[in-house]
C-alpha cells in the first residue's frame, strides 16, 4: 500500500548528498517505470515534535548542487510498506527532491 504524506508542515534538510540507486546484480543505475534514473538521498524531517532521518528515492538527474545541511523541497512524498521473508519495513519515494531556493521557507 502507498500512502501520501502531506509535507506542508515539515521542513527537510539534506543529511547526505544524493547518490544513484545501483542495481545489486547489474551494478548499473536503476531506472523508474518511465526510464528516468533513480536516485536516493538521506533527509532529516523537522516538525514541532522533533526530527526523523530517512532515505527517499526519487527519479531524475542527480542534483549535483544538493549538499549536506541544505534545505530541500520534497514533492509527491509517499510511504510504502514492504516485506521479504523475515524482514519488513517502510520505504519512501518522492516525485521530486530539489534544493530549496534561498529565502524560501
């Protein structure tokens, strides 16, 4: 199941620079269903109640300007649950992750 996340009340900061998502078998960058290259970035989400660190996958070119500590804008964020044998967890996917413009809140 995929559940959308309302990002309006969240502030995101880049914890680690984005990197390509690499296929374990082929050692090539993975692509999404539309053929766009898939990337991953570790983010910190801040709310009035605290913070959470998590990785988000997103399609498109690797945003070279996104650096550690930089505020970012996340569009179309969804969370999905997954299970494989005895393991299970949550994965996060966004339609877009970009460096936030200077002066934007």
